[in-house]
C-alpha cells in the first residue's frame, strides 16, 4: 500500500489537444486507484507565484466531461518560467527574477509530494532544474510539433495533422480549379513532422521542412515539369514555419523578449508563394493555418495517448520515479530521465521511414 500523497498538476507552454485527457486521467488514477489528493495550479506555475494565488483542488467532478474538450482547464502560459520570472518594476519596466525557491517553498508548505508537469521542451527544462533543486517532479510530454525526444509520439500531434490534412484536401480542390500553386504554412519550429505527415496524408506535391534546407529553383522545376500530366499545372506545397532556404535562416516575425517565450516564427508561406509565382509564372496563393492546429477537440488517438500518459505518470509517482518523463515507446508506456529527453529535439530523420515513403511517392523537398 502506497502512502497517501498530494500531487500538484501544471500545464505549461502552448496548449495542445489532449491536455484535458491527461489531467482527467491523472485525477482519476490518483483518486480512484490510490486515494490521493490532486491540486491544479492555473497557468503553469503562475497560479502559485502570482497574487492572488490560483490553485484549486481537482476532484472527479472537476474533470467530468473534459475528455473531448480542446485546450486545458488549468490554463497555460509560455511566460511563466520560475527561473526567469517577469516581474514589473515600479517604473513599469520588466525585470527577470529567479523565483524557483518560491515554487519549492510553496510545495513544501502545501505538502506536495510531487509536481506533475505537462508540457513541451521548455516546460521539461524547467522541471529538470526544479528537480535538480530537490523538488519531486514527473513530466508528461506535450507538443503538437511531436519534436520531444525519447517518445514515439506526443499527444496533440495527430489532431494537428488531421487539421492540416483537411486544409491540404481543401487547397487541392481550389488550386486545381484555378490552376494555382497553393502554399500551406503549418507549425513546426524545429521539426517538420506536421508538414511531412499532412503532406503525405493530403497528397502534397512538395513539402518544405526545417531538416532539409530547400532550393526553390528545384521546387519550381518540379512544378513546371507538370506532375499532373495533360492538365494545366497546379500544385500544393506544404511548408513548416521553421523551414529555411539553403544557406538561409527561418523567418521570425517577432524576436520576443527574454522571459516572454520564444521568438515567433512566421512569413515563410508568403515568401515561398511569392517566390514560386515569380519562378514559375504560375499564380500562387498562401494560407497560414496557425493556431487552428492547436485548437479543438482531440482525435481519438490523442485522447487515448493522453489518458495513458496520465495514468502512467501517477504510477511513476507511486514508484518514486522522479526526475523522469513518461514516454510512449511501441508497444506501450515507459519512462526516461527528463535530462535525456531534453538533450535533443526529435527531428525528422533523413533516413527514416516517413521521409522514405514521401520520396517514394514522388513528393519533392526542394533538395
Ligand atoms: O510548440 C508548438 C508551437 O505550435 C510551435 O510550432 C509554434 O512556433 C509555437 O507553438 C507558437 O506558439 P505561441 O503562438 O503560443 O507563442
């Protein structure tokens, strides 16, 4: 019999379909199986660092009916790193302070046995630093980008792919009718998984991803060759927001401020469509899918995966597996050290099966 414990759940970084499935699973496993208590801090650690405090007990009622809901009932932020916490000075300027001791003190005072941190790479890095300072932490990997290492999938990814695939399908019909090049910009900061998967699923002609610097002359030559024989050409190009030309860099719309998240990427869809129009002489249009990929109801796979992560994370606490991240490695759940999980991004492997499939289908990558 494991002694009665008290967990604090936080969701950090960008939201992601399936977060509520994880929260629900954590609460149900902790309460129904172990008889523990669960608290939730709003907007990552901001709920305990800001005045007034925003921390609530999570019971079976609070997680009823949330499985199919997008977003997170706890709220989230990418402006809440306790080690670089933005604090407004009396003169209105922002100053970054290390408030990690406040987090640890709060957890001790409230007799928290473990923090379950649901988040992406940034949240996992914060969790690792808190763990190194003595806090018991368990991580659950979340990102639509699917770029967290040591897990085959993160929940949210396949929902984003479904949304992007639907967009590719729609761009085909309008692109074909007007004989245009249709460019779709999707998310994917360091890794092109969403672009690659939706490009294959939607039958794109070209896919541009951060892992393969592109040459638009090659994309243009491919389009002009008339892949769709006997008809006036049209083409669908899916481009990840982090894609870069040979010798160039990803486009940034806002470099951001320290402590206030990462630089914002964007603009590559417009750039690629304008350049392809010039190079091919074919009219081009672009669409930026943006946060539609993060919103809405999770597909069944993400609900199942999120539920598995939640149950496993609570079991990890029961077995004292602190400083570790739940991971899905076929055929099922396991765990890895957070340190190992954050050492590298999981990018599209150049010799991997998915890229092999795409190339086998004749999809171009601008290389
Ligand atoms: O981490 C997922 C992600 O969707 C990235 O692909 C994207 O660059 C980022 O979030 C955008 O986040 P936000 O608009 O919330 O700053």
